[in-house]
């Protein structure tokens, strides 16, 4: 890819033809078809089709980003002008992620603020005209926000400080500090995921059969998926740090990982405040 021609004499990067957009699109289509067929039990091999699609998507991600790293580290294509464009692209990507979570917050507040909506009589009957809802078969009570949710908040906020430490260490040429900060951030991210999984296993409500569970698991579940993605992002940065890829003036990959991780932190603060604290009130059934 990047080594197919010499470094250009201008500041712009004209990308070489790449198979990865096509391979990624086909893999994503296969994954979607397999997942839909698996969920609807359309044919026995649906899970296998889904697995093939997932493998194709993961391989595309690995190979495509490997080529981008080569372009940055060995091809010299990521000039200052190109870096500015990449930063704008990452900002727009995070903005799209913000709107993604706005949809889940919208679904949550649409129910939480209007539990007795006259136009939604089935909703009022299900929720008991109040929020948090009255206990039922699928909803026994909310989480205590000052227990595991508070612990996870402290874990994630601490991880935000460690990734910032790693960034400052990199800016000052302290590679050991960069590596240590990344290790701590990754460990805290994994710990957050483990606590979240434990919390899910002890939830007093279900995803199906009740709107509280549906909105809760969709919002916090997608946030958890972003934590996993961000952790993988940071692991790649750690490997690259050991390889000596980042310098104080050239570290877009790490910078974007830090931006993404801070975005995950901010979303969790809103989730904690709105879903755990504001919606607390129905005691857990014992």
C-alpha cells in the first residue's frame, strides 16, 4: 500500500487503491445476514455465516489499520496537513457517536418524563403512572447508584486521569511513563467491564418484557461495547508504544485513542447521573 510509491513532494496524501473497503463491505453484509438469520432461526448454518462475517470484519480492521500505521511510520505520508484532516475526521466520528447515544437517552427520557402519557395508556398501565416503575414480573427494582455504579464511575474517571498522564508523558518524551499510563488505563478499562458484567448478572429486571430494562440495557450495553472498543484501541497503542512508534510531535493514533476514551468517560457520567441516580427509588426485592 504505502510502499508502492515514493514519498510525495506535496503535503497531501493520495491514497493508493486498496481492497479493504470492498472486503470490509462484503464481510459486514455477510455478518448482518448471518446475524438476522440466526436471530430468526432461518437456517441451521446461520451462526456459521455470522461467524465468517465477524472474522472478515476483524481481519479487515487489522489489515487496514496495519496499512495506515505503515503509511504513518514508514511511508511519511502523514504530513501536518494530512494530520489536520485526520483530526477533523475523528472529531466528526465522535460527533456521530454522540448522536448515537442521544437516541438512547431520548428513548429513556421519553418514557421517564412521561410515564402517565394520556396517549400511551399501555405505557401508563405498565409503569403504574410513575418513574421508576412499580415492581412487576419483569421489574423488581433499580440498582443502588451508590454501590457498584459509583464504583464503576470512580474506576472510569481514574482511567481518564491515567490516559491523560500517558499523553503528557509522551509529549515530554517519557516513554516509560507512556507505557505505564497505558497499562493502568487498560487494566482499569477491563476492571470496569468486569464490574459491569457482574452488575448485569445481578440485575432485578430483564431486557424483555419491560421498557425500563430495554432502555437500561441498550444505553449501558452500548456504552459497555464502546469501553471494550476503547480498551482494544489502547492495547494497540500499547503495542505500538513498545515498538517505539510514537514521538512527541507525531502520535495521532494515541491522541485519537485518548479522545475516544474521554468521550466514553463523559457518556458514562451522563448515564450515571440520569439512569442510575435520577431513576433510583424503587427498592430491590429480596
